[in-house]
C-alpha cells in the first residue's frame, strides 16, 4: 500500500505507535481482499446506511443561477446525516475483525463523533469521543446524540480546544491503550494507513455518482465540487473522476473564513505551508516558528489547520484545483438551497455549493456541475442564528 | 577521536554509574529563567540535557510537558531563542551533552539544512525528533551525519527485537527506551516486565540504551540504573517548577531533586 503521495503523507508518529500502525496496515490489507469483509460492508452500506444515495438535479437552484445544471450527491440522506458513516462502518468492521473492544474518535462538528458512536452501538463496542470544549459549546445537539448512543464524550481543554486538540488527545489515548482500542480517524489525514483507508471507504461516493451521472445525463460533469476540511468527502468523490481529467475538473473548496488575506480562515492549501502534523506531511496553517495557528470557519467541520496529504499532492500536481469560499458566501448558499430546493445543507457542504453557485453562470445549460452535499444542516441551526446575530444580517426572505 | 556523548558514557562507566539525562522544556516559565534552570540541572549533576523546544501540539507528551510548552510559547519561546540559549550554555559547559529535542514540524519549519549547520556551529551533540520514526528519518539523517550530529532514536515496549536491531544498528550516540508504554508523564509504579525488557534491549543494541518516561524518584532511578547506561527524567523534575512558591524556591527544589537523582545512579557492587 502506498504510504506517501509525492512528498506528502508518511508516518510521523512516535516509535510507540509504529508497531500498532504496522499491524493496522497488515489487517486492512487482508480485509480489503477478503470477500466476506467486502460483502458485509456492502450489506451494511445498503441496509444500514441506505446507500446508494441519490443524485439529485437541483432544477430551481440551477435556474436561479442561470447556466450549468447543478446536481447534488445526497450524502446528507445517509443514516446519521452525513458521509462520515461510510468510513466509520468500514473501520468498525475492521476493529471487530482485530478483536478490539473499544473505539475512540476525535470530532469537531460532532458528525464523525456521532457516526462513530452509532457504529459502536451497532457492534456492541465501547466508545469514547474526544471533543474540544469550544466545539462542545457550539455543537451541543451532537454531544447529546453521542451520549444517547452510549458514547462517552471527553471534553478537551488543551490548546485551542477544537478539532486539532481533540485529535492530539485521541492520539495520546491510543498510544497508551492500543492493545484493546481502535482509533477511528474521521478524515483522510493522520499517519499511514489512515489516509488511504478512509479514502477507500469514502470512494463509494465517487463510484456511485459517476455511474449515476452517466445514467441520468448521459455525460460526465464539467466540475466535481466538494468542501475540504480534512477532505474525506472530497477525496471520496474525486476518486471516481480523477481518471476523467481534463474533461472533468475536481474542485476542493476550503474554508476562507473572514478571507484569505485576513489570516482568519481554515484554508490549509490556499493559505498554508508544508509541514508535519498528526502523523503526516501536508499543507498546514502555521506561524513563522512552525507553531500550528488558530483557525476559523463558520463551520466547525472545516475548522482544522491541516488537510489530507493526498489533497496536498493533487494540488501540487494540478490534478485537482483548490479554492476558498468565505463565511458569508457559504451562509448565503445555505439559505438559498433551503429556500429553493427544500434542503438544509450542512454549513460545510454549503461551501461547495457556494462555489457551484458562483461558477454556474459561466457554463452553458448543457453543462453539469456535480456538488457533493456531504451532510445535512440540522446541526447548524444554532450556529446560523448566532452568525446572524453577530453580523446583524437578516435571513434572505 | 571520541565524540562528546561517547566520552560521557565512558566516564560514567569508569565512575560505575549510569548517566543522568535531563529533559527540560525550554522557555518555561520564560527564556531567561529557563537558562538558569538548565544551568542548575548541570550544576546539580546532569550529564546530558535534552533541550525541549516547545510545540503547539505535543501529541506524545503528558499533561505537565503540554502545560509547560503552552506557557513557554505564550511567553515567546522560539527555536531561534533556544539556539541562542544553547550557544551560551555550551560555552559555559564544554563537557555537557546537549540534544535538541522537538517535534518534526518545528525543525522542518526552520530548515533542516540550516538547522543542522547551526547545531554543528554551536556544538550541539544531536537531535531527537519525537515524531520522526525510523521510516521517516531519511530527510534528516544524512544531514545529521554530514554535520557530526547524532540522530537519537526511540524504542518502546512494543518494538519487536528485529526492529530494535534494525533501529540501533543504524545509529550513533544512544538509543532512548521509552520505558512505560504510552506518552510521557509521571508514574508512581514501574511495570514489572520493564527491567527484563530493558536488559533484553541493551543486549540487542550496539550503542548505549537509556531509559525514560515515568521515572519519578531516586529509588526507581537507582533500580533502572542497574539495567541501563542512563536514565532520562523529564516530567518529574518539571513538576517541581510549577506551583505557588516563589520561582527561586522552586528552582532550589528542582536542583535538590536533580542532585538526589544524580547520587542515586551508582551501580550496586
């Protein structure tokens, strides 16, 4: 299995974890080739998650934008409300195969935490989720959901008390307890084999949507657009289309926060430099001394100072394009989709939508833009209310 | 000619004791005090100092080092300032071993070529990058060799004998055995299998094995010293530098602790 993507990726962890990573890599290689494992995964994808998820032609949104036809890959319709569960189900199956009794996870917005707590309940495993105190305050409903599912939510009060600190704490826990514990990483970052493993589990998004697009439209999209925090939903959908370049452009949308020039954002590729964090070499937001910087995004799920190493490689090689969308545009897209299509998207996914809305007019009505609607927005009600209070904007009526 | 680290271990062997290696969070509580603390450790009997450069995300460290790192960063600690301090410490302490200890991002960000050149110029003996395992060392190791720097590896209880051989056969200086599985921090009890495993690893390694992570008292230090060429103490010393007492009293407690450790490392007849 490939452990590096160009200069990116790798296994930058203390020696204490290396034997554990080697074991995980061996077991995952075995599982990948095991027909029983694959069959069970496919069974759960279909009957538990509710795959395949629809590809939906957003007609009113397309008309409103004028130009390309916008199609939405409805990962928001998955059980638990986001793409995250595609990956947690795969990793939980692997954990069970490796006889681990306990799942741990880091979470920012709480969606990965919920998806991990869900599969822990399904497989009868113990579950502990690490979550920064700041995120706990802004994502309270997801904390309740995790607890409802039987997981223990550990409040992380170190550092910036957000996703990166939750990940530090999860790695510390795993280092001390890897005999009985499986660390379920929620994105295509972390040390090898995680970036490859999470991409593989999420690749179902890209494989389905390419086939659906050909079936429904008889042709491929001009752009495949997805939001990028760590980048698992983006890589999952890109994987289905990378072979189709340059006819199809893969576009990753990072969180521009208050704007790239303000420094208050979470756009690691658009506004960062190469470094090493959480076990991999990748683009990072860091200061002049190599200390990890505070990040900002209106969406907690994109509020991470790094990005999956394969994205860094795709960016350098120009195999995918990365842009940033700022908070106001994402919030506007959020409202627009709710009003025009009756779909409330996650604020994370709203970043991808905002890019599609911006570029749609430059295409002709025969062209297709495919947006990965990675999650639903129920969790964001309180966030949106607070955002408008702060900015004193009114909801568009 | 023997290098400084080899000479230190030779000297300790002659004196029938293990070497005392002290980890210090540089810049805690601030750069100026930190320099006095490290000098105090040397004056109290530390043979080798691990100069811990703080990182914002110290994922292999326990609560005490995390807290010290955070305070050091708030008070303006940087790798550049640590290097300037190291240069002054080297001039005053020609025989002490100095190992730069940090997370890889801090080193990478400085520039590995420039860093290793600077370390050679100052007279630092080596680098320990806690998140740079055997698999990833290629980027740094050739530069270390070019500059006569040791790249100190870690081994852990989970490291297989084959892997211990692989790691230790390709390195110089010493190898750091992370004695208690997991992250750094203070533990009151040592796991039983530790001493047996330590002897096994010492038998496999052509270079000195030092043991650390979790040593909290002269009594445990003495016990481990019978099976390792050196002991590493970090959190236990650092803990004494926290608290409500005036800083001078805390430093005095710290120095007394280091001295008690240094005196506990003699080999039983």
